[in-house]
């Protein structure tokens, strides 16, 4: 899995060195770079996962360049370089001490200035990105736009997820940790997502409902459930989730957090970007209860510069804007009550 990443001149993140754990949670105001960082990690891993000709660095670089452009929905890779800065540099280091480094200038369209993989033949990590919007109801639209008309509108995080959901359910039994997660997800759904002839629907008891009539939260959980069943999420998977709290009730968020925590203990590395106090608190309690490292990265944007503070949730809830905003609402409520009482 990913041990650390070093960044220079990458969009809002000008100079960062970040070390990761099994679960990594990113929070910060809008446009602080959370999703950009997750997409960069995703594109770097997914390109290597997809590459069919690992013996040729030139072929890989061509594929990786295309992947970056499709994931970020940009015309040229140079768009990712911090404004007025010359060279973007990225270095990824994995747990086995293999690595992937690359660089390019702000003028680059498709070609890297430098690119190096230290394990061209033994890379066995796979990755899945779950964007904020569910894709079960729009999968045909995404496929048509990308495959038939080559139109922009949905970046590769959506398109890749659609393709992953098309993978048939595995006939082999899930290993213990994944089987338990699958069962817990179905319990949370109070039913299950089924697929027939490329069409998804929701089955509850003896009734079957069109996926378009199914609640957003059910569909989001159903996507994770489906990816477990077809083993897209398995050992050596990096699971990246952008705003998992969207459309989920707080009581369900706590259950999903526990499922993700359990998956992190059986070989899945989890990255989450969130604005939710419930997500943060759920993982903080899990870290404290089980005495496990869950790293929290708070991205604070000040004067166009992003500063990242790292903390360990097993040591308590760190200071951050999510918590501060919750406290401010509580204080405001008390102030209104005091004013009404005339105190």
C-alpha cells in the first residue's frame, strides 16, 4: 500500500510530504486540494493497474498521461502545475519500498519530463474511486457519453466505477473479513442490489424496485456491496471515497465507518475526503476503541497557500473547521436562548 507521497507544485499543494496509515481522512474548506490529492493518487495507481505492457516505460508513460488527463478532465497535464511555478514533481513510496516518481512542466501537454517506476514487473495493487454522486442510475449515460461520443462531463473516476460495477459477481467465496463486511452492508440496506442484463435494481424481501426509485443512500451503500461481491474491493485494494456522507443518514454513516474500518484490517487501504462531523467522530471513536492508527489530515487554506496538519485520531479529536463549525452552532443556539430569556 502507499507509505507516503511527496509533492512539489501540484495545484494548491505546493510542497508537501505526507505519510499514510491504513485509514486516512482528509478535511478542509472547499478548494483546499482534498479531491485533487485523492485523484492524483488514484490516477497514479490506476494507470499502473491498467497498463498491459509494463516492460515498456514509454508505453506506460503514454497511458499514464492519458489517465491523468481523463481523471482530472483536462486537455494538458501542465494544467496541474501550480500557477507561476515551473515543474511539478511527485514521488510515491509503497510499503515494500518500491516507488513511482514523475515530473512535468506547466507547459507540458502530454509528455513527462521524467518518470520512473522501481517495480515494473511486480506491481499488484488495485484501486477504486467512489465519487460523491452514485452511478447506478446514470451508468448508461456515462458509457454513452464516453464510449460513443467521446464527450466530457464525467471524468474517469465515474467511468472506471461504471466498468467495475459491470464485473460479474465472483463465484468463489469471499474471505472472512470481506464476507462479514458484505453481510453488514446488506443488513444496512435491508435488502440487496441486483444486476440483470446490465440493469441494476433493488430487491427487498420478495419485491424488486427500479434503481431509479431507490433512495440515494441505499444506492451508495449498494455500490460498495457490489464491489465487494465481484472482488473489485479485495486484498491489496486502495479504496478512495470522496464525501461518503452524501445522502447517508448519520446512523448509517456510523455503520459504514465500522465496515470501512474492518476492511482496513484485512488488507484494504482507505482514503476519505469529508466535510462531515459524523464521519470524523465515527472514525475517532473506532481508533480510540481499537487502539488503531487512523490519520487525519486537515487542509487549511490561508492566502492561497494550503497548510496540512496531520494528527492521529486515536489520540482524540483534533482541532479543525468541522468541529469548530459544530461548536459555533451550539454556541449560537445558547446565545439565542439566553437572549430570549432576557438574561
